[in-house]
C-alpha cells in the first residue's frame, strides 16, 4: 500500500516516544532479534543485589505543585485514574519531571489519557484512538485522541478524531469499538455522555474510506442510536464491543456492560442490528455474575484451541473454537476474563469452569492494566490488545509534570493449548526491534549480605534484565521454620533479612547505594512445609519518587 502524502496533512505533534520514520524502512521484528541483557546468577541463601545504573546529582529548582484537584470521572459515572497513594508527597525537580516520560510505551506529549478506543488496522496503518483531555492532566473534557503507526512502535500523532460537539456527547466522547462490514465500511460505536450525564450509544463512520489515515469522522444524524433500557441506570450503560455476525439470525450482535443492583451483579446486555441504526435488546443476558459489580469496557471474541493464530471476531463456535468474555471491573480496577462456550442461537455463554467465572477468576494482568480493548489484525492473523496504565502518582504530581497515564505495550492473545484453561498474553513481536544489544553474566556466586556490581557500559536507564537464581539445597534444608506471615508491604522491605531472602537486584542506584530501588525475591516456608516465592519492590531508599512504598 503506498504511503499517503503526509505533506498535505496537519503537522504532527511532538512525542516523547519514537517518532514515525520518514522512510518506509522495514522495522519489523524479523530484522532485529537480539535479546537485551540476559543475566544468570547463582547465590547462596540470602541477598544478591546488582548495581544497574548511576544517578547524577546536579541541583535544580523545585517544582511548585498546585493544590488538590477533584476528580469528576467517578461522579460522572465513568472510570478515571485513581488518586494514587495516600502517603506524603515529595516535591520533584525540573530534572526529574521530564525524564519520567516513557521511552517505549505510547503516551501523548502532554495532558491526560485513559481508555484505548476502537483500535484497528487499515490500509497499512495501525490506528489507536484513546480517551484524551486536550486541556489538562486529569480526567475531564474527554475527546478521542488519534495516532497511527506502521509497526506498533513508532507513532504519528494526528488531529483529534472526535470532540464534544453535540448534546449527546457534550460531557464526553467515551469508549467505543470498531467493526468492519463486508462492504469495507467501518462502524464506530461509542458511548456519549449527554448534557444531563446520561450514557447513550452513538454511531460514527469515516468521512473518506480512501484515506488510510482516517482523519475525519462523521457522526450519524440518528444519534443517539441507543438509550439505556428500563431498569438500567443512566450512568451504567457504556462501552459497546466490536460487533460479530450471528449466522443464526443474520444480524450483527454486540455487548454493552452494566450492572444489576440486586446482589451487586455484573451483566452483559446483548443487542442485535442489521443496519447499525435500529437495534433490538435481546430478552436474555449473555452472562451475569453476582457480587462483582459494574462491568465496563467489555470484550468478546473467539480463540482457536488448536492453532497458534487468532480468529476474526465473527468466527462462529466449533469443535476447536472457544469464546472469551472479558470485563473491566469498576469495583477493583482489574481486567478479568473467562473462557467458555457460546451458543449463538440462544445468545448465551457458559464458562468452562464456574470457579473461574468472569470477575472472580482469571485476569489479563495482575498489575496495572485496565479498560483493555482488543482487535483482530487480519494482516498478521493475530489478536492485539491495548490497555492503559493508571500510575499511582498523585493528581498534584500529574499536574506538575503535565501528563498522566500511559498505554501498556500492545500484546497478542492466544489460547494456551498446554493448560487448556487460560490465555497466553505476550508483547507484540515488533517490540523486539527496540532491543539494541545484549550482555551475559553467568556463574556468579553471591555471599550472605554482599553485592556484586554488573559492569554495563552505555545507557543503563532502559534495561531488560533476565535473571535466573539458584539456591543451594543446604540452605533450603536448613530453613525448617514456618514463615507464613511474610508480606512484601509489611515485612521490612529489602533490608530485613530472613532465612531465604531477600535477594535480587538493586537498580536506579548510586555508587555508595544510598540511592537505590530494590527489586527482590523472598522465599517463605508455609505451615504445610511448602515453599512460596514473593516478588517485591522496595522504593524506600529512592528519594526521587513522590511516594515511598514497599510492595
């Protein structure tokens, strides 16, 4: 596909991440497959730390941090970034704030971002739309930001895709999803936040399908195309999924997440349509689970149980096809999924394992990874998922540095044929192109209470460290006492020694180790004699962080 004439486009905004290259040079992962800094380390029973970088100490004036800013997101019935830790704030310096921009994760140059919206691949370009506040570094004035990439690594920022310009979305152009029709049309269903803060569903289409960058979008004159049905709260009706074609009734089906206040139940409403202008709410829910609360940013797609390739969203059930349902829990801010059987005729989904039902079992990620949205990449036969990372810095700090939140690295999704019960989620192969070199350290033995400095030349602020630890059998046999109460947050951090730890890495450290962040392991023995590994981080000796934590 030829590259469009970018000279006629509005100039791109600056970004902190890698800019889009001017040429069409192939930057795919096939050309760069080196692995960065694998580290193999052997240790005795307590404390290994490796020094991975030095920090300079040049003085700079302190930033003046503004006072508290209230959060409108929750009050308006939508998700927004949590306010962060309730611990004390520490002023940062001008030197530190700019350096916090990410090198590899997608983020706008400034202001606030959250949910990924309507990701898709079109005419040689990956498109990422996202919730964006063009004016401030906190939730509000939500519009759709828009960026494109050839490779999911290097990005070109484009003008806003959709703004708050009608009564039905004047309080926010909220989350939505893209659907490709057989004739090539792109349907973008999204939630509008009305002038009275009611959530309604709206339709937009590209103004020019010949434009690979999809710069302009036209909102339907029929908007809003869907209103909250009876029994559903005006602020509990959001985030339509990508639609799939249901051959049992020759219509398009999609989900909208909500909740039933009876037993605090998460529910998945099913709508069907033939023209995306008129809709019918099916009488039965696709699925529901009690005591999990509001389901938002839902997703629903098939996976192959036998082949390592993704399936188009409209692939029907079969002998080797299962269906994944996913929700973002408004209660605890995690993305849950479950695998099961979809019956198109009954419009019902049943989990394979009731103990791993939606909202109580499996997660995409056990860290910060929220409001995820996946799409089928037909070019590479893969399913790619985006999610945003709401960091724990306070709102005051976000305003001081001028931005808040980043996107997670895009990942692929496959069914885990070995376990038959979960998904495999892994960064897209293009991320490998970011690796520039590797160094191997092996056969290192660390004595009790000692450190070993890894001599790494060049920039040490962006390392991918792969470490393997071996504990000698004598140390394991000597640790006979139960240690059931160990906890990363409350057990003293990296400086509190036990029988089998802590051991790990010191990063962001200076020469005398007065400044450091410990990423470490601790092995505890349970009352039943079983061993359990804790993976912890101690930031209590990292003075540049705004909140000092152990986790």
